[in-house]
């Protein structure tokens, strides 16, 4: 009789051995929409292959292992020599190698490269977000390095290589290299102009010795780093190699690793420079202007990363409710649960659609698209990353107590969910950057209005929201106190316009009702019951 009580029934099969790409209809449609016909066939094939990799049992196990075995700092070897190394679990290296070989650092200059990479990054985040940090910074370093053609010619082939080499040796001897970044300091944080790290010119033109302390330096085992320091001519951008050309270690003293809420598999360190050799990137005093291209690219990756986390949270919730029975039927068929799932699915699809549209703007490269990016990237970074945490928490609740247990994977998503809102400038920084773009460059607003204007007349709630935004924008004097509200509305209107143009009618209708029309409550699951919520929820369901 004892064995009968252990008969397992009404439990949900694990969401594994499935195509993470093919089962995400919003993502597939966005890729098909934005890739040119010449790049579409190869792009879809590559992403489908990566989707099966992301959904495989082996790769998912690597993600869990990397998260459960955080990196360890080793400042000295057994003989007392300073080595400043970080040991990672083998699963971390396997994931990083897969990410590099999948082209997550190789988008620049390839046809449709940014759209293909964006879709891949969104999927790879769902495996384990921690290893996405060095992939993101390596990708994003390219536009900063291009301000110095000589440096770009030397380093860009290494950064865009699809070969991962973990060894600490001169970058010129490696088939591929990874980049990190060190901007913030204890006293300044996001106010990088308050940096005190000093850069003393050396005899060789363009070289300097750095002295100072960086408060956050992610992926400290990378081959080189872009850092900001005060040169005689002002705040300047520098390239700091981990190993010098003669094979000696550069002075790169790792003081400690941060004990973070989430993102456990990735090492974030405090770094001390003491006569550290560096090469100037760009002109003295132009540090912010030089590194801003890297910041913009990493901010888009924050949007993509949050979109990926939301997609995985929603996929897990819908999958659970499609199999779990309660009160005489499947949870997915219960009207109230269906409302919750549909509401979550709207947030996920809106994030994916916006993120891929911005990636397509990078591929286009035209002046109007660049102007759109100047306002849309910080607006999307502000809004999408802030929606990630409530989506992850609500999705875990859909699993009940199971969602509060580590084995479900949901707690890892919850812990990871606030990160992208903090990374690369927290919410206030993004909102102020939106205001700065509007005030300094009228072309940004023109580009934004052209984009949302393409959906005008298709939905009365969207039309009213566009009108309200124009009213808010009429007077930007004293706007700092309402910058968050304005940025939120800009992001929501842009999401609504994209969904009205591209999403199925039931998705666009529900989004406009709940996000623009005010016909929903403050919590998820409060959409009007008259909407076609069953179709919205079913669209988000992953298929094994």
C-alpha cells in the first residue's frame, strides 16, 4: 500500500528537447519580417539549429551547472605570486564556446547580422544569462574601436571570430578574443565624469599608465577591456589588455568578486590599476563620446536579454498550465488563468517585437534609423527591462509552489530579472537620456513620429495615445520630474504601433486595450474578458 501514495500523476513534463526558436512565433515572425530575402533562408536555418541547441537537455544542464557553481577568485598562486585569475565551472566555458561559435560576437558587417544575432542572443539568454555578459561586451566594443581605424584593424577580427580560446596569453596569438568594460567607480557610479582613475602618458605615442580603482568590471578574464580614465586632456577611453604582447601579465589586480543577487555564473569584479599599461582609444577628453557606441549596443542587449527572460518565464508558465489539471480541467482553459497567461504573453511579445525592430535599425544604418535608435534604445531599455521582474514573478506564481522551488528554474529567472534594468545605466539615466536626445536632436522625434505614424488610423486607442504623447512633448521645459512617465509612454506607444502593424489582430487589440486604452487593472490578469484571450495565450505556448 505504501507504494500507491508515491504514484506520480498530474505532473508537468519538463520543457526540454524543443526548438526554442521555432516555438516562439513572435520571434520567428520578427526575423522573417526584418531579414532580406537574400539572408532569410540561411538566417532561419541557423536560428532553428540554435533553437534546438538551446532547448536540448545537455545545454540546459550546462546552464544549471554554471549557475549552481559560481566563479572563484584566485589572487595568488601556491608560491605567493600574484596571478589574479577567476576559475569558472567547465559548464561556463562550454556555454561561452557555444555562444561564440553561434556568432553572438560576429554581427558587424554581415547581411542581416544584427537581426540574426539579436534573435540568437534572446534565445541564448534563456539558457543561462550570466555568460551573455562577455558576449555582449565583445560585440559592443566594435563601434568604440572603430573610432581608431588602426586599433579596429588589429582587434576587430579577433572580436568577431567564432572561436573561443580561454587561455590567458597575448591576444595576437589567439584565434579569437573577448572584451570587457570598466567605467564605474566607487564615488561616481553612473556619473562617469566623476571618475578619478588617472592616465599618465608614456613615451610611446598613444600609450599610458593607469592608476585607480574600478568598482564594477564584468568578465574579468576577458582578453582586453575598454575603460575610462582622466588623461591630461580630460576623461578618455582606453584599451587595457589582460596580457601584454611580450607575454607578461598586465597589472590587473582583482580585489574581490561581487556577491550578486542573480547573474551568479558571471564574475563581476573590483579591479585595481597601478601603473597598468593602456592604449588610448579616440582623442583625449572624448572618452564618453568614444565609448557611447559600446554603451548603446549593450543597452540594446539589455532589452534583448530581458525579452529573452520574459519569453522563458512565459513559456514555462503556459507550458505548465497546458498540462496541469485543477478543478476539473486544464489550467490553461480556466478563464481567470487564461487572462493571466494572455497578459503575460502580451508583455513578452511586445518586448520581442520592439527589440528586433531596433536590431533591424542597426542593420539598416541609415540616418533616420540612427535617429530612431537615439531615442528608442534608452526608452526601450527603460521600459522593457523594468517589466521583466513583474513578469518573472507572476509567471512563477502560475506554477504555484512548484515555481518557488529551485528545481523548476523559475527562481533563477526571478533573481536575474532586475539585472538589465540596473546594468548600463538604471532607469533615471535612461529617462534623462531620452530627454537629452529630444532636446539636442529634433531628428530623433521626427524619426519616432514617422515610425509610430505608420500605424495611425488602425486603432483608436493607439491614435489617442499618440496624441497624448505629442501633448506631453510640446513643453520639455522642467520635464525632468516627469521624465519617467514620458519615457514609459514613448515606449508603450512604439510597442503598440509595432503590434498593430505586425501582430495578429487579437494580440494588437488586447495590447491596445490593456496598455494604451486603460481598460485593465494594475496587476496581470485584469484584461477585459471580452477579448480573444484564448488565442493570445495559445500563441505563446511552446510545443515539445
